[in-house]
């Protein structure tokens, strides 16, 4: 069955004070139920646990200390999910709470396990309600906002549409609080079209995202062949209209050639732990020839990564791609610039490729 992933930002779920927008959440759950009844499976990705906790605890604002954020999330998460569960059950729909961390996406086995679980829930016609597990995450292993999480989930469940609900009508040409002539961008064929726009990163007082993160999420989803719409969560009927392909919000067209699941995971979910600088010849071979990267083309190595870690591959400071290194950083420093025969003399058991083409993606 077709699947829609619907992400609700903190500004949709909660007031600036942290009080839940109960009427808004109920109306969106009703629209989710309508899609579900028409044969479309829905996955909900929600923000708002921290905001809910802040309100319940009577805090003055969003804490800045990690353990306070985590404690607020622990208080708010259960209450937030219960709101969704009650609204969906009233409409005859079973839901399931799913909490994910960045580690669940960055570790391949965890990623595949998450995919199997979510696809089984969808197969059983259960609506997963997903949030980041703020209680155990840290700044170093955090999604940063749930836009990225929503895009990852859309890829995991092979969604037909990703809908990012925010407090604005969609992507605007400028910040309307600064430029009153700002206009809605109704469609985007290629994210590179947006380079000339000043896309702000302002968030609500209790949120952590912004329009820039939504555009990045749209880029990731469309690379997977998933059309994406950024629209207002305050606009009644938006879910159904977006699914029907009507002109609402900002619609990002899917990339005509869908990247394989592994390369999408490598590009967007697997964190890079180092940088490998290469010469112009190696860069041409990677870009135009689809070859593997050999040690002979490497001119510098930065970082303290191990074999199996992801590294960024650059030429003259510009990114070429990202791949899984077959060597540790210390091993690469010993053999960089060497031909294959010379490498075998230094590291007899080493593979010929520093990064194999099957484990490399252009960026």
C-alpha cells in the first residue's frame, strides 16, 4: 500500500509556552484517519516532547543544559504520545510509539532493524508515532531536529510522500518578518535552484529546527525518489490535498533516478569521521569513471578513523563524495601516493582499494 510520512514541528504541536495545541493535533489526527480509511498508510513523526515537558514542569523556557532537556523530554514524551494515541483510537486506528536515535540510523544493522519494524507496523495497518529519543541522545549523536528524522523514516518505509508541517505556508523567498514582499515558492524541481535564496534557520522558542533543515530533509527524500511538501500545519485539509497532488505549500519534485538504499544511508545517515584529500586525476576518475579510490590518488589524510568508518573525499577543499574506508587513518598515511605493488609491500594484507566504488557516493 502507499505510505505517507507526516511530520509535525514543535510550533504545530505546542504553543510557545509548551501547552499542547490540542485542537490542531486532533484535526491533523482526523486527517490522518481519513487518509488511512482511503487505503493510504500513514507514519507520524512528531516533535514537542521537550516543549510538553517544559510546560508540565512549569519551566520559564527551553533549557540549554543537555540533562535538563533530556529530563523535560522524559516528562513530556509519554503525555505527548498519549494525545496522539487517544485521538487515533477515537477514530478506530491503532498506533505504536517508536523512539529512535541517530545511532539507530548511523549503524547499518540498527538501521535495517528499524526498517523491518516500521514496515511490519505499516503492514499491520498500525500508525507509528515516531519521535527522537531525547532522553538518551546527546548533541554528538542527535538528529538536531526531526526534519532529518522524518526524511530518514520516509526512506525506511519507502514512502510515496513526505509532508513537513510547519507554521509557515511553505518555503518563502525571504523572511516575511524582515521582507514584507516575501513570496511562496510553490514548487522546486531541483534543490540547487534555492542557492540564491536566503533560507533562514529561525525556530520557535521551543523548537530546534528551521526552514533550512526542512529543505535539507526535502533534498534527502527527493534523492530517494520521494516527493516532499513543506506546508502549514494550521491549514485544514492540507494532508488530503497534498496527497492528491494539489498546489499546496512548496512541493519538491522527486529525483528522476532514485539512489540505492545503501548509498542513501551512506550519504545522509552514516557520519564521516575523517577527510581524505585526493588529486585532480583521482577526482576525475571518481566523478566521470565511477572507479574505486586507490591509495595512489590520495595526497592527505585528516582524522582518526578506523577501517569501516565513513570519510569525506575532497579535492582542493571541495567535496567529491563520501565512502567507507578500507584502511584506518594511520594506514592510509603510510601508503598514500603509493601504487598498488608498493602498498602490498607495506601492508601485505591490505585491499587494493582505499574506498571501493560500491561503498562510495558522489555528493
